[in-house]
C-alpha cells in the first residue's frame, strides 16, 4: 500500500471520529475548547502508538483466545503511565482533562486498532497506523473544539499554556464579546449539532471528490478508446 493511500485511509476516509464514530464520549465532552481537544488528542495518539507497537511485538506470544483481556492490560498500563507523567509535568492540563485521561482505557478505537491491525501487522505498520488514526481523531477534535470555543466563549487557544510550558497564558485570541456568544455551542446538545454539521460537510466533500474522479475516469476511457481506434485506422 502506498504511503499516501495509507495516510488518506486513516485520516480522511476512515476517520475514527467522523466516519467510524468511535470514542464519541470524550470527543463531545472534552472539546469545549481547543486546548483540551489538543491535549486529549495527543495523549490518545501516544497511547495508540505505544499499544499498537507493543501488541505487534508480542503478537506471537499472545494467545488468540484471551487476546482482548491482554490488550486491556497493556492499554491500562500505558494510560496509567501517561496519567502519572501528566500529573507530574503538565498538572494544569491534567486537571483540565480530569476523568477523561483514565477513560482512554475504555476507548474502543485503541482496542479495535490493536486487534485488527497490530495483531496482524508488522511493528512499523502498527506504529504508523496508531499515529495516523490518532492524528485523524485529533484533527476532528481540534475542529470541533475550535468551533465550540469560538461560538461559546468567543476566544481561540485560551489556556494553550497548559500544553506549551512557559507560554504566556494571556496569549490567546478574542473574537466575540461575551454578550454575543452562543452558550448552546458548549453544551452537550451543541456538541452533537456541530459534530453533525461537520460530518455532513465531509460527506458533501466526498461526493464532490467522487464525482470529479468519475469524470476524470470517463475522460481517460474516452481518450484510450479514441487512441485505439486511431491506431487501428
């Protein structure tokens, strides 16, 4: 498989949040601002990469009948380490993400990739699969978080210093006054609505891309037929 197709399948075509609709609980709960979205996305991506790599390394030693419980032990161990590291070095981000850090253990995206990819693939493929699946989910959360923060709080990148140590906490953008914000955007119902609009927009883009691909394919077929016809004459 070509690298571009590998990347396209995981970030766009089979995006875990916008196409497979997996792990929507943290996606909708934590994306009230960009900082939390990026923080949870990066944490989940690291867990995905490490889990896939470890499962791929140990795949010949993991009994098929009990592979799921073993996946859960591996995932829980990695998430516990990530939680301890965040608590030690990124305490503000740790407080913001809260219960959603340990809940990564139950994220069905991680178990699914471990079983369908890492258990059957090489270490390199498993590592990049975890990276790009996590990147696709992070991009989706970033877009949702940006819209919700902009409409609900009127700001963008508020609290970004929780991720980048030493960054001034006052360096964020303000677009709307508090009197003009839409509180629905930061409520759970608003999160569902924004997610639905983003999925609809993605589907429209896919339809447009597929339509253009069919036109190009038909043109190539016509050119090929005309070339054969001219050669026969």
